[in-house]
């Protein structure tokens, strides 16, 4: 058992899976949940129980099984039974696997208890506050979740509606109208997204070069906040226009297809 534990420790160390000591581990412990470590323990526990049963049924035996009994009568195993050497090899393998399986869930659970720092690796970003995905979405004028207040309250977005053209049975006029809404939204959102990227890069550079001051901080964050506000208004406005282009029946179908609860949908908006 000790040898198996040392082997597992060496394997996890080489693989870089041994967690760093965490002084805040008590604060990070969560309640019981059926996560992947639970199912790993169930699987390994079942295998360990099977191997224990196998070892109990075929214990390792030492000595000779072909010795002579009383009166010089020689006793032999039946030809169909495994030889002593075969049984010993099976039992040794079972015991080795049992020791490894007992040690493995402990090592996996220990690695899972201490979560990695969510910021680790982000220090290499060109703009620390934006992931590559964030930058792509800003450049492409996509939603970035900025219109959830509309989307989740019964105001569909033009892109999602056009993706469900067949299911919603959109008329040609509706398709043209909603396509126009999407194009106007994209045309307004892309330059705002580019401005946000530039401002975030400027703010990042000020911190990186140690040139940030309270005054610059206030000015830069205010500018970034204003740009985000305008970008969000563009996306929310597109949802507002799109709702007016759909019938109540289409809105209900959209809500169902998107997995939203119908009772959360807002009344039909009229201008």
C-alpha cells in the first residue's frame, strides 16, 4: 500500500497535478455535490470491492499442493483447476490493483479540492481585462449578453429570430425587416466595440507602465463605461424593434424554442 501511494504521488507530481498549498482551503470547501470526483470514487470503490472479493475467494497460498498425504498417498488438484503459480500471480495482480485503486481517488480528490486561481494565465493577455473571445465579439458587433434584459423578458434578438426563420414561419417581409434591424445593429455596434477595445488597451497600458493616476483612472473608466452604455443601448434597441416585427404567436413559439418560460414574456409592445 505504501509503495502504491508513493507511485501515485510520483505520477501526479510528474504530470503537474499536485495542488499547491492553499491557506484559504476552509473558505473554499463546498457542500457535497455529485461532481466528477464523486463518480470516480464510486467507480474505483466498486472495482476495489470486486478485487477484494477476488482476493478473498483465491487467497495466496504458500507451500506445495502436490505433497504426499497420510499413508504416502499423493494428492493432486483436478486437471481443470488453475495451478498454484497461476493463482498466486492472479492474487498478486489483484492486490496491486487494489492498492492503486484505493490511492487514486484520494489523489484525484485532493487535486480537485484546491481550485486553480481563475486569473492564472491571464497575465499574458494583450489586454488583461478582455479575453480573445471578448475582443472578437466586440469587433464583430455580437451581443456579449448585453441584451439579456430584453431577451429574457420576451424581446427576441434579430440574429436568433433569423436563425429560426422556418420554425417561426417568418414571411418574406418579416425576414427583410428583421435583416435590416440586424444590419443596422451591427453597423452601430462594431465601431463602438472597436472604441472599447482601444480604451481598454489604453487603460491596461497606463497600469502596465505605472503611469496611472486617480485623475486618469476616473477619466478612462468613465469613457469606457459610456461606450459600454451606448453599445448596450444599440443591442437592446434592436431587440425592441424585432419584437414589433413578430406576431404574438411567433413570440410564444420563439420563447418555447429558446427554452424560456412563457409566463415571463412581456405584453406585446406597440408604438
